[in-house]
C-alpha cells in the first residue's frame, strides 16, 4: 500500500472502500442498539485495514460531528440535557481532549528507528493499549451486570458499593444540578470530565465511561445521562475532530464512507432496542466489545515487533493481522447478524399479533 | 363531603391536626403509616424507597416499578377507605394520587419551627443542634421523595386549596377553620368526581393484581381504565403476557371489559370531537401502525373556559357532559347518549379493532384539569393536539389551540405537536420527494467530488497545502463532515419514510 | 495473629439470624446471633463487638434504643440497622444517632457483606476477606 501523504493515508480500492462502509454499518447498528457509539468497532476495523491508528481515530471522530449535533439538539428539546452539568463537564473535557490529541500527535512522530516500517508503531501501540485497557473493563462490567441482573429480579445496580463509597466521600465544594436533581462534588465532576475528554480524544469512546459515570457516580437519571453525554460529545468530539484535522490526521474519505454505512445502521439498531430485551442487549454488547478487545490484543505483538521490543520473524505479522481481522469481523458480523435476526423476527411477530386481544367478563356486568 | 388530605413534613403537628379534624367531623382517619403497612402486607417493600431517598446518590430508576406499586396500593387503600365513608388522610402528598377527583380538600400545614424542634428533641433525645440538622435532612428527603414519587414540587402552593401556617394559629383553631371549609359546597362530591375516583380505584386494583401475580410481576405494563374498561399495554418483547393478563385479571371487581394492546410506544391524542368518518381517525391508525404505538384518546372539552378571554361558561352540566360518563357501557343507568359521545366510542372501537387502543377518557374544564388527567407515569412518545375549541371562531381557535399546545409542552415531558404539523410529518408529498431528490443529488455530487479528486482533498488534509495552511484542513472537515452526515440522514430517513418504516 | 471481625446480629425473627450467620461466617466474621434485644444488650455489656447488626422494629426494645446503648458502651462499634419498615424519619434518626449504615429488607446477604466490609475498613481491619464481596469493581 503505502500512503499518498504522510504514510497514514491508505490508497482506496473498491474493496477496502466497501469494507469501510460495512464497518460503518456494523458500527452504526451497534451504536443505535447500545446507545454508546460504535467507535469500539470502527476504529480497530480501520486499523486492521492498515490505516494508522491516529488517522482511524481522527476520521471516526469527524464522522460523529454531525450526528452528535443532531442528537444533542433532539435531546435538548426533550429536556434530557442538564446544561449546567454539561458545562461543568465540558471545560475539563476540552482540556483533556487537547492533551490527548497532543499526545497522539507527538507519539505519531516518535520514530522507533527499528526495522520494518516502525513509523506510527508507537502511536498504534498506545492507542491499542488504551483501547484494550478501557474496553476490557467496560465489557466485563456490562457482561457481569447483564448476567447478574438475569437471575436477580430487582437488581440493585451493578455496583452499589462503588456508589456508596463515592457517596461516602466528602469532597467539598458541592454543586447542585437542577435538571438531573443531583448534588455532586465539583472534584468528581472535573475528574469525570477529564477522563471522558481524554478517552474521547484518544480513542473516541468517552461515552462508554461518561454515561455510566453520570448514572452510577452522580446519580443522574438514566433519561438525562445520554443526552448530557451527547451534549458533551458534541463539544469534546468536535474539538477532537478539528484538532486532528489541524494536525492533518483526518482522512475525509474514510469519514464519508463510514457515514454511508453508519446512518442506516443506527436506524436498524435503534429499532432493535424496541423489540429486544434489555438483558440481551447488554449480553450482545458486552460480548462484542470483549471480542473487539481480543482482536485488538492480537494486533499488539506486531506493533511491539515493529518497535523492536520483541523479536519474531516479520512474516508472522501477517498471521497476527489476519487473526485480529477475522476475530473483529466475526464479532461484528455475529453481533449485527443477531440483531438483524431479532429485529426481523420481532417485526414478523408484531405483524402476527395484530388484533387486539379482547376479553369481556360478562359475569361481572350485573 | 370531601376527602380531606392533610400534608405536612413530620413532627410538624400535621398529623395531630388531621386527627383532631377527623374527630371533630366524625370522619374516619387514615394515615401514611396505614398505607405503608398495607403495602408491606402485600409484599411491596416500601422501605427500599425510603432508604433510597436517604442514601443518595442511588440508582433511582431501578425503583420505578416499586414506586408504581406503592402508588397503586396507596390509591387503592385511600379509595377503599373513602368508599366506606368520609375520610381525613394524613401523609406527605396523598392528594396527588387522585387527579381529576374534585371533592378533595387539600390542606398543607406549615409547622411552627420551635415547637417542632421541641417535639423532636423530646422524642429523640438528641441535642438541639443535632435535632435541627435532623429536621433539615428529613425535610430535604421528603421533598425529594415527593419529587421522585409524584413528580411534583411539594412546596408548590398552587397545588393546595388551603395552606395553614401554625406560627400564629393553634392546631385546634386551625382544625376548626378547616371544618368550616370542608362544609362548603365547592368540595361536595359530584357524580363526575365520584366516577373519577372509581376509575382510579379500578386502575389501582388492576395494577396491584398484576404486580402480585408472579406471572406478570416482572413486566412493565401500562394500565389505564375508563368506564369500566381496563386497557393494558405492553411491549412487543413481552408478547407472552397476552394470555397471562386476562387470567390474572379475570376476577377484577368493577372491570367490565379488558383490552390488551401490544405497543412499543404510546401516543396521546387530545381532541374535542371524534366525528366518525373524519380524516383524523385514518391518520391516527396510520400513525399507530407505523410506529407500533398504542393510541390513547383524550376527549377534552374546554367547557368552562378559563379566564383567558372571560367568556361566560357555556352549557353547564346539562347535556350529559359529565366527564368520564361518556360510555354506552353501563346498562343500569339509562342515559341519553349524545352524538359526540357515540362518535368518541366509535373512534375508540376503531382503534380497538385495529389493535392499537391505549384506552380513552373524557375531560372537561380548564387546562389544569386537562394536565392533571394526563398520567405522568406513562412515557408518551408523542402528544397530538387535535381540533379543539370548536365553538370559537377560526382565528380564536387557532390562537387558543396554540396556547394550549405551548401550555401542555411546558407541563408534560413528552413532545407535544398540533395535528397540522403531524399531518405534514406523515405526508410524503411532492415537497418531501423534492427534498429527498435534492439531498440525494447533493449527496451523490459531494461524494463524487471528493472521491474523484482524492489527490486534491488529501493535499488539503495532509499534503503540502496542509503544511502551509493547516486551517484549510480544519475548515474542510468542519464543513464537509457535518454536511455529509446531514445529507445522509435526510436521504436515509426519507427513504425509510417512503417505505413506511420510520 | 489473625484478627477476626466480631459481629453481633440481632433480629427478633430467628430466621434472619439463621440465614446471616453462615453468610457472614463465610467471609471470616465471628458471628453471635440473638433474637431477644435484652439478651443481646446483656452480651454487649460483656463483650466488645466490632459490628452490631440490629433490626429496628422489635417487641420490647426497639433498634434505635439498641443503637444508643451499644454506642454508649462501645463508642467505636459500628452499628448497622436493618428493617423492613424503614422510613425517612427513622433512617435519619438512626444516622443522626451514629448508626453506620441502614439497609432495607428484603436484602441479599451480599449487600450486608458489602456494608460490613466498609465498616471493617473504617475500623482499620485491613485483612477482611473480601473474596465474597468481589462483585464490586
């Protein structure tokens, strides 16, 4: 391949263009289905195609620009955004985004100086490591929550101990947020803002941490948390996208291709949430995330070799890459396929139960 | 005689006032403790709600089901007790349980602080300072409890008929004053408000039965009742309930008919007249079918027009305009069924027939009455305001409908739209086709442009041009990425709408 | 030497103690169970418990009183209240009087174990077996 400019941009063929559209579609379905953004699938997918990690992240962030804008406007209309909370979160998040983009940009230019196309290897490794680290935790969290709530009828929440622990901390000053009806320590808000901003800037998966953090740490109602997070993503993601663009790390072609698939996907996924049980949603989401993590972990040795940290024959690169790609696509196709089947089946079932069931009880009329 | 609701924060003399009142008037006395006891008897752990209120931040959404059950038990307990005779109820905010019931006297008691503190110190043997903090915490908790359970601000004094401040008034004298007011004709039960209460009771009983039966205990159902017809809606993913619900509710007293509807969302349709053959009923079913929604009809007759233009109240309760008494369902009370009542029933029947009924009710009165008739616990995805104020001229009608729409939008959590807008949304006319075509052409052009000039684009994004003018890439991304997203969204949603899949 | 957490469980329904005893012993607590408040208080007079778990609504002596008596005798003991009839008022009173935490019935043993683990931490028991409390992150 070899990039046209700067090494990070690949040449597009019909085949890999279609693959990117497909990545967008799967990402869209997962994102609509889970409501947390499909970056966890699209970014590694593009990296497997040979796109430099930073460019994959940059293009992905840019593709969310429009969506975030529309989504947060819709939520704001419904009153699902706590603007005060959003503003308190946005400030640290923006700072963290800048830092994250700066780190990413710097690492890209760190030349590992070893054989075998080492440029970008450090950066790729860094992105992959953050990805694997965060999503492993998220995936396990979701899966365990799903498995537990399946047998416990009135589950108390995934981890009341964390909630209680945080509630027990006393870190003034406290700030009251009227829409969400919560009172939270300023420090906690700043911390969450920083983490979300950093993750948004580094791998575009801030929503995975932001939404649960708001719900479980702040006690924000589940109707308000996603709206507020989208609002945050609008600024955080926007800044990240533009910062990456400034550094020349957004491949607009990839962005366009992703959009082509993802918007249809989001519609399908959103419909899926209406007809599928919540436990199942979580199970699918947790499993797909963990498979994505495994796939990414398989790609790690390649970067390490490129940096000269570990040594093995370069021809093995191909094997790791193929393994990683296969696993990722298996996860994506499996997850999306399952959702599609469920959607179609539910649709048919709904057509069948068309007539209202009427039961009269004449015995009680008198 | 009215049901008297005395509400106050604890230790504030409210309970004593309520007891004295009950004794003076010879009414039965019921308190929150009785309701809580009853709920515990039914196996509804109300304590969890209380503890969750104290231990914030908790994940309160998980308690929504518990809350709903508590509300059902509270409603049923109060209604059953009130059915036996006159009643004084003491609690936190019980009157919110009976919206639409007009023979309710809502009294809020504001305690005298020093005395309240003394009571607490004496009862708990805490130091004054600690007792003060304790009271502060309790008050804050109860406020947030009322907010969570009833969704209203307890200290909003618009929601009471009478606020008694015990600062200058002894409890005995306050009780005397309330006695006098309770006697006023304004608070006497009307057939309509009795009927409203029966409906509340029926609905609450249905809810409790469903909650206590293990087959349906885990389901999130919407329960409505109107004229003895109980409508249960459930999500498509709970399809197994179709056979369970009738079994569970087969011996529900007062239930004349049971309707179950599968729906993934709820739509509320507010309109004054449901004339048969009107275009609206077609629209309604079309909408319901597309969205997989259950449509609830609300016939609203703004008879007693509120003070907006000072119009004289036209036709009082003469022509059978008893709210809620719209049905030809009852056989034992012969009533003349007006045309508009029949039209309403026909519209309902049409919905039932197409499997889209979410129940129906009639409301008359000012707009506050209308808002109180809308159940805040049902997550409507859309509230449609149909043709209203039919007796007015067209200009006035437009203005008043618009005002009502805005008023509803401020008071309900769901999006509220007038019917004209809905029609525009559903229609796929030439304008929509033009829009789709234009967006599609633009999109194709944009994509063609970018992909046929990849070199140039990449040059601006990361090539030599970028090195010289990095802001060029920023501008390009900032403009083109949202533009492409927007065009994509328009095309996709238009195509889906064309396929009637939105 | 291995220090074990000394726990007293008081509930007038014997089944509660019977169920909690093994659940707490599993995580390395020495548990004594009582179903009569009088006896429990007498025992508290003799021995210092690290943690006292008490029901609130009981026949002769109520849980708030137990709380007061225990703290009077052993100010450092952590008292955890459990009750099926929790109200905001009682919960707040218990907290104002120094209760460590408040759990509404019905609860899972794990919930109590979590609270006990926290109490142990507050007491400085570093070595409390948290293995069974592992479902928190």
